[in-house]
């Protein structure tokens, strides 16, 4: 039985957990590691991908917040602006 379903069935007064698949956790984990600055080749190895394109194009997601932080870095070193 799925651990989330088991928890939700016996939760009592606690808030129910949303359904989160292992696949969703994998995407989130890859994105968070990338946001934390993990080297892309190391991230590829951690994820077990034979091609870095899979890691970077399928599992690594860019949010507007992440994009803004990277642009702020570029402004600080005067590459833009």
C-alpha cells in the first residue's frame, strides 16, 4: 500500500497529505539540486542519466524566481545592465 494512502487513512486530526508520486519527487529533487548549484555533470551522475540532455531538459526546471536570481548575479558582475 502507498505510504501516503496509509497515512491519510489513519491521520485522525492531522492534515491529509496530497498524492505525490516518486516521479514528481525525482523532478523536484533534480531541480532543487540544480538551484543549489550542484554541477550539471554531477547531477547527471546522481540522477543516473546516460545523457546530460535528459537531466537538463526533462528533469531540471526553471522558475521565474530562479531566472531572476541568475539575472541579478549577471548584473552584479556587470555583464548586463
